[in-house]
C-alpha cells in the first residue's frame, strides 16, 4: 500500500527554525515527485512547491519561493519542508502528496495526514 | 482569495443529488484537466476524480466529474452521511506553472 506518514504537530516561537517530514512507503520513492500544500486555519489549500526525489529538482510557487526549503532523502524515503525563521503567519496545517509526474497532466495521490504547525510567542 | 472559485457551503438530504461547481479561467481550467479531492479536517485529502471525469479505483460511481469551458463540477448522487466533508477542485495554472486549488466547498448531509 502506498502511504505517506507525516511528522507530528509542532509548537514553535517566532524566529525559530523547523523541519517537518513526510515518510513514504509502498512505492519506488525515487521515481516520484512529492508536493507540499498549506492550509491556513479556516482557509483552502495552497500549493507550495514540489520536488522530484530522483534528482532533487525542486520547484516553488512564487508565493513560497525563498520562504521555505523543500528537500528529500532517498535513503530513508522521506521528504522535508523547512523554515529557517518562523512567523506567526506560518501557523497552518501542511500536507504532503505524491505524484508520478509534474505538470498539467498530474494530480496528487495519495496524501499525508497533515502536520499542524503553531507559531506563537 | 483562491484562484478557483467554489461555493462555500452545499447541502442535501440523504439519497439526494448535489452538484459542486468550480470556476476558473482560460489559463487554468480552460486549458487543463481538473481533479477533485475530498477532505475531512485533520485527515489526508483523498483523490475523488482525476482528469475531469476519471474515478480512481475504489471511488464509487455515485461520484462524477465534468468540465465545460473554464468551469467544472462534481456531482454526488445518492448522498450518504459519510459524504459530509470539504471538497476541493484543483488544476494546473499555465500562468503560475503550478497547481491551484479552489477555496473548498463544505458539504453537509442534512
């Protein structure tokens, strides 16, 4: 069974760094893309960026370029989303999802269960 | 403000048919496939429809998708209590070179 399992909820202070994870199983991790999607409280879904695990080719939504870093480690079939300096506005639930391709023909399936990040002083 | 427009709430009685709309533009829905996801807060979103009208294995045929021009819709027939969730449309946006989502529609089964 293809499965993505995300790391647990985080509570951080503004200015702190954070790295959350998305562990994949049940498929050939290195041949797929992993995307990250944000859902702010009471809001819809926003695509943040995507990484091709095979060669770490990474694309970011303009809204998130420079704000976060996406990476992946093939050896432990895990993708990561990290911040160097959190802001209160980063408080949200973050989802990862996988896709075989990238572009107009692709969709995300399956998704992880989400990681709730709370940033508060 | 989401790039794709969905009506916020929708509702229907058990057994009824409900339709959820998704409106975009020529740079997204008008020229690309639309996909639909079902989401219960706190859980993993689930793919319901891909490429406008294709159902993944395991999704009942009560769910159907369609697209016309720059708009798409998801129809759910024979409503059941377990259909109560948030539903999101998604597509590729040529201007963004990335995915865009609708704001989501909360479906209540009365």
